[in-house]
C-alpha cells in the first residue's frame, strides 16, 4: 500500500502541468530587463517607469491593458510588441514579482 501511494504520487508529478516560471525568471526571459533595468529600478530612459515595488494589481492591469490595446498612450506602443509573447498567467507572476521588489 505504501509503495502504491509513492508510485501514484510520482506518476501524478510527471503528468502535472508544468509549474509556472517564477516572476524574476520571467522578467529576464520576456526582455523586461532591456527597458526597465536589471532590478526594475533603473529604466533605460526617464520616460520608462520604474517597476520595482509597484502594486501588483495595478501592474497586472497595465500589462493586460497594453496587451489588449485598451491602453495606447505614452510608451505603450513599445510594450505592445512584447506583450503578445506574455500569457495572462505570466503577467500575474510578473506583477507579483515586481510588487515584491524593495
């Protein structure tokens, strides 16, 4: 019985959905670093926002709005080209990570 439980657990782990990459890894992979800086505190230009410490719900909403086209002001055109590569689940993870940066 004990071995059956271990086997079931192992099989479930193999077939489980892959875990979402953490926000920091996504920040690097999705090229956020290129414009917003390594630590999200020093953007490429003064026109780009500092993202470190941003409220997670606000950051998520802004990314969703840029992705959908609902936000088309300022420098959002530059982000629009990247946001189609970011899933809604990844946006949540990115927003959570940015909020945690101090």
